[in-house]
C-alpha cells in the first residue's frame, strides 16, 4: 500500500517547474554522459578481449587497467547526479512532511524519483553512445581504426548498463538524502564540519604493505587471469589509499590557506574545502590515479619506443593512445561531476548568496571563491600524483625522458587540458548562479 | 562614521500586475530608529530593499548622504550601489544569513577584507565588536555551533564593522523566542541608534515597533500612518 502511495506521489512530483527544470536537466544529462562513456569503455575493452595474436595478454591487461581507472570517475559522476536529483526535491519533501508523511515515505519518493531520472538519462546515454560510435571508431589501435561496429556492446550489455546506472543512482540517492534532515519546516543541511581522521594515514600505509605482500605472494606464471587479478587488485588498493589520504592532503593544504589567506576569495575557498574535505576529494579524486598511471604508462611507452621495433613500437603507440583516451574520459567525467555538484551547491546556498549580494559582496568574489574551491583540490589531485610518478621514474628513465620527451609532453598537455575541461564545466554553471540572483530580484 | 540622511519621494515599484509600492514617501534622520510594519505582502520588504539600493524603484527618488553631499541612489550603477551597501550600509536578516563554513570572527571581518583592509587589521577590528555585543569567546566558533541569538549578534557585529551609518534590518528577531528577541533587539538598538547610526527595521512584532522612535504602517504598498513607537502597543497596530 505504501509502495503505491510512494509511486503516486513520485508521479505527481516528477513534473518540473521553474528553477527545478535545470535541476532535472542537469542530472539527466550527467547520467547520459556517464552511461555513454561507460558503454564506450566497456565496448573498447570487450573488443580488445576478442583479439587474438601477438601481445594479446598485454593489451588485455592494459584494458583491465583502463576499465578500473575509469570506473571510479564515471561512478562518481553517476552518484553526483543522483545526489543532486535527490537533494533538489527539498521544498516539496518538506511539504510532504508538513502533510504528515513519514520519513520512510519521503525517502521512498525521493529514491523512486531520482532512479526514474537516472533510467531516463541512461537510456539517453545509450543513444548518445550509438551516435558517437562512428567518431570513436576512428581511434587507431594495432595500426588500424577500431571501427564503430567493433565498439558496439550489444543490446543485452547496453540494457545491463542502464540497469546498473539506475542501481547506482538508487543507492546514491539513499546516501544523499541521509545528508539532510527533512523536517516539516524545511530541509536543514549539516552545520558542523566533519573531521578527517589521522588514522587514515595508518590505514593507507597498511593497505600499501598488504598490497605489496599480496603481489609478491602470487605466482607470476599463473597466466593472464592471475596477472589481471593482481593488477586490478593493486589498482584497487591504490584507489583505496588515495581515497583515504586524498581528503587529508586537501584538508592540510586548506588549513594552511585558511590560516594565512590574505584575500576574501582565498579565505572563502579554503573554508569551503574545509567544510567537506571528503566530498571535495570525492568530486575531483577520480583523476588522481589516472594522472599517476598516465605518467607511468607514458614513460613506459617512451622506453618501448626508444628500445623496441615492430610490434613493440606498435604497442608503445597504442599505450600512448590508451593513456590519452583514459585521461580525457576521466577528466570529462570529473568535469561533468563538478558541473553537477556545483549546480547543486549553488541552489543549496542560494539564500546565503542572495544575502551576501544584498550586503554588497561582489558576485565576482563569490564566483572566484567557488572556482578556487574546486580547482585547487583538482590541481592537487592531478599534478601531485603526476609529479610523484615523474620522480619515481627519473632514476630509470631520466635519460630517455630527456632524449625522447614526446610522451611526457603529451601526458602533460593531457593533464593541463583536463584541468581546462573542469574549468569550462565550472564556467558552464554561471547561468545557474545568475538565475539565483535574477529570481530573487523578481521575487523581492 | 558619517551621518547619513535618507529621503525617499514618490516610490513606485511594480512586479507584473502587482504594485508593491504605490507613491511612498519615507525619511529617516541620523540616530533615528524607524520601524516599517505591515502584513505579509504589504510591500515593507520591497520598501527596505529600495531604500538600501537592492532593488530599483520604477518611479521616485531616493536621496542619501550627508547633508553637504547628497546622492541620488536610483541613478547609481549596480556596482556603485553595491559598493554603497558594502561601505555605508549594514544589514541584519531574519536568519542571520552568515556564511556557515566561516568562523564567527571571519564572518564579521569579511566586509573589511572585501574593502581592501589587511587580514590582521580586519580581524583585529572585528574582534573589538564581540565584547560590547556580549559574544566574546565565540570568535572561533562556526555558525552552526551558535544559538539563534548568538548568531544574530554576530550578524549585528558584521553589519556595523565597516562603520556603516545606516543599518537595515529585515525581521531580525522573527526567528527568535520572546526573551532572546528582546535581548537581540536591545543589542541592535545599543549598537545603532546608541552610537548615532540610523536603524530602519522591518517587523511584524508590535513590541519591536514600540521600542523604535517612529513606526510607519504600510498597507498594499501605500504608507498609511506614522506614529511614535511608544503608541504602537497601545493601539495594537501590526
């Protein structure tokens, strides 16, 4: 009975009006982009797994690495979209509570609604994927274009991914609605700053040690499955370490910035980061491991290109292509994620922004603080791991990097270009910010 | 702090078919407290926003400034009005509207930093306001850690930190209980009219109006009556 009520209410609330149109469109578009990218990645990896001949195990290993690397930013994007669609229903949820609806019913309505948007976005994403295949098919691997038909995953896999995206949305919106308290008088956001615990460093160190022990204890002669499992495990461990250590590093930098900030922009940005270091890292951290692996992969490609010939040269070129593709996809995913998160934040904070505007705080100050609060952690997440990668490889590959720096230059351009993509995503949210002030002026 | 007069004449503001202000005249002198009272939707917040240069009236003039150098607020550009609000006006809103991730001290110091003062100087000046407002010791607290009354006192400190001559308050006690409301209003009056500043306050509460020098009543965008504050409770007008 309650399920029927929730379904009816969700159906009534799903019709967007006014400002809420943007908050519906943004997650739907984000789900579409995430689904399309996921399908391209799965399509490319599936094609590589169908290959036979020389170096096939190396290609398969690299495909596993790429899939593991890209799953994190893409899932983050889907989660951000889900949280946005869950959080944007604040006012209507409060009305439901006023009418006497129990919290469980309010949660059910929210989850149903955001899952419906996720499914709609994912179906749109399948169309986007289909439309992009002719273009993506031009990417060359093993000396020839992949071709659009090779990247098509088939209807069953496409339906499976649509279902997976809807499931991710369902779980994320459940998590998202837990971050707010829906009371009959409205929705209250958390007011106390979360703490980042130092114990994370210890856990991170333990994970690294365990990963090394596991790597050393596995029989290397066990074939592709074992190698792939080891690589996926190591990457998974690295991702876990980054998710533990990343927020701590971001927090430490922001603490120093807040303590010494000489301008309002720097102070506001630092405090915004400190308000939620974990959330800040979650939004941009998807590029951290990608940047590190890109540098390692790029340098490996340089070494192969200098020392090898024939198939080795081809493999080096393909690693380079794979690295650039992985970088581009992860930065696009983070860019979309940042855009969605920022739109949510602008709407969450609209009353504060309007008040600051009334006080005479220049809107440019608010905007620059918003940009800085994203770009500073992004620079840490992308440049620091890349720098660590270069430092680690210098002893072995220093001479090669000097004589043949093309790969590293390509990776550097990729990372800088990626940061530019995220900056563009931030700029794309300006109309949402402007609409907040415009709506206030007409309401005044 | 300079003394600023506000003289508004013939203010008209329309939102579509609705006339929020209908040829309203208003004046406030330095050191005076004026309460604007009226029902919801009567136009009192629109009048406050117009006087503060937040919205531009469709007709009428608003002269502000020292008697020797008066300026027409309605002829200023958006950025000039914004600067006026930042440097010469102060605001206190119903919910405080402080930045939640900043500390109380940072919230108060922010307008000074925006004006180009150094961080050290801004924080030092801001800190001196906490004692008189009886919120000393709360400087490093985040806004979520403060009670409603404490947050409003921080908002009052922020409103006066730049040495603003006019403080605009929109239902500053509307979200507080009766006892806290009285305390916050006392703090607001002491730090404004008590220091020679002008206070323009929008309120539903006759008790708030009663503590102001003058009360103006607005109905459907028209200013109906002006009376001394101490007559408001007696007549029960709200």
